[in-house]
């Protein structure tokens, strides 16, 4: 696997995790 692919994948994965955590916090606030 090339380094560029690794960097792009890790970045997308980090953004996905941030969005998931944000959605979870939003659900907690709504309750």
C-alpha cells in the first residue's frame, strides 16, 4: 500500500470517527 493511500485512508477514517462521535453527542443532548 502506498503512503499516499494510507494518509488519505487514515484522514477519512478520522473524519468518519469525528462525525460518529458528534452524532452520538447530538443524540445524548436531544434526550
